[in-house]
């Protein structure tokens, strides 16, 4: 049998969301909807639903390393999305593994706080993130609260986003996408800074009235990784991913699931 076709392979390194709306579950849905083959390294198990996180069980670091080695030593990947990393030791382990296997097209979503407000990252892990993982990333995708934590000052206006993106890029990543979903306005402007070109790109958008916004950050970063795996450049990958997440939010707004923040519709292009 001829084996000529190859998948565009995307690895997600993140936590599991038992409610299915965010984390590994959202990543795999997004990767599949984007026409790519998804693989996982699970870093934590969360007891979670649309109302919030009721428990976090960190996967032992040695077993995270074993998952990473198993996937990359055999299957490899064309892009990787990194989400929830609970501790400094885990961050260093993931960074070491990515360097060891020469992984490129790295999308880092610095998950720190869940949609419900639950804290998902230990305080001492923030410095490790800045030192070990951000310099490896092709693109880092913080929202405004996450950008504020990384920079140690409040970033809350569209005017401050550009300067914040430039400063974050100074930590060594190729590009930074600061998401404006937390802006106090009807508009949701996202700001992309491409460090090598010293160029800023803004993506205006309108706020969609919906309670179903759980997992939007995970979904966007996974969509970007999928586009990069298919060979798109960073700017085009962000454009395509934003189109995808906008459609997913719009389509998911008419559904009712759970009693809190429901998920987006990851397969809106198909059903």
C-alpha cells in the first residue's frame, strides 16, 4: 500500500478540562477542525465545568517528560501549542525537551487564570516562563491580565497594548499577540508585534454578546499552531485563526450547555 500522504502534525502541551470546553479537549477539537493531526502531552488534570475549576491534579514531571519523549521521538510535530504549565520545574522540563528535539513553530499561550477567575499557574513559575519558554516561542498569545502579570504592571487600554507587545517581544520570542477581549469597550482589538520586522499589526473586532466564551484562548492558540503547521507565516496564521475563533464564538452563542460559561462551537464549519 502506498503511503505518500503526510499529516500536518500539531502537538498540544496543556492541561485537561473535564468539561470539554478548554485545555487539551478544546485544542484537539480545534486541531481536527483545522485539518491537522493532533497529539497531546497532558500536564495536569482539572476537575472543571462551565462554572469553574474545583480541583487540579498536576501530572508528575517525569511522566510529562515521558509523554513528550514518546511523541517527539517517533511521530514528531510540525507545530506545538503550549498551554497550562503548573510549575517552574515543569516549564524547565518542557523547554529542555523542545530544545532537545529541535522543535520549531512554537505557540505559547501563557495560561494563568481560568475564565472563572481560578488561578492555574504557581507564582514562582512566572519567572521560569519568561526565562525558559518565551525565548523559544514563535508567538506568545497573552490576554490583558496575563500580559499585566508578565510585565509587572497593569495593561488595560488599547493604547498600552502596543508598547506591552514590544516589551514582551524583548524577552526573546519572535512575535507577540496581545488579545483585547478584556478591554472595557464594545470593540475587541488584538495587537500583533512582529519583532524581526519591527512591525505592528492590529486586528479590530466587535464584541459578540454571549456567555459561551470558555476556552477561547486555548482555541485561538491551537488554531494559530495549526495554521503554522500547514506552512502559513505568523501574520497569516493569526488572521486565519481569528477568523476561525470569531466564527466559533458566533455559532456557539445560540447553544445552551451547563450553567456558567459554555464552550465555543469548534466544528461550526462542518455542522
